[in-house]
C-alpha cells in the first residue's frame, strides 16, 4: 500500500493515466473516477487522504461533489485540490474549504509536491491533536 491514498476525479482518460502513473512512481495509491457520481462512490469506499478533482465533470460536477462532501461529517475533513484551467481559478478559490488548486497544465512534479505538502500537513495536524488530547 502506498504512503498516501489519492483519489483523482477527472473525465479525461489520457490525463488520468498520465497523472496516476506519475503519482504511483512516488508510492501513492491512486484511485480514479471519471465523473462526480463515481467520485462520490470512490471517496466513500476508499477514504482517500486527498482528492484531486476537476470541477467540470459529467453526471455530477466537481463543485457539487465537493459541497456534498463538506456536508458529510465522515468526508468533510478530506482535503480537496481542484484541477483547473486559468479561467476556472476565480470560481474555485471562492469555494470555502478547498485546500487549493493546480492548473492541469502544471508540471507533474509540481502537482506531486502540492499533494505531498497537503497530506503531510494534515498528518502533522492529526498528530498534534492526538498529542494534545493525551496531555
């Protein structure tokens, strides 16, 4: 099992393969979904450490999926990074609770660094909370 579970929700098969193959080289366990409805099923089944999601998806768009997750106490703490084109960034940034965004045209190494930073930060916060409760 990889050091972190990533759910990639994107409807472009070539991009899914490209990013998921790259992330697996860094020992991530990657799950993919092609639309928001499948994304919701995967997030409920797999409980990923982070979700990388295109806001423009068929069946259920990424923003609707994100908002539904934020209303669910079992899913609302999972960080979500939106994959965007330059025109989408303004709308995505306005969504409260989005952990960030990366341009689909970003270098894969930059996307991996962003994912690693967010996952490590979340784990560090969990460890501090556990340590604080045990005092």
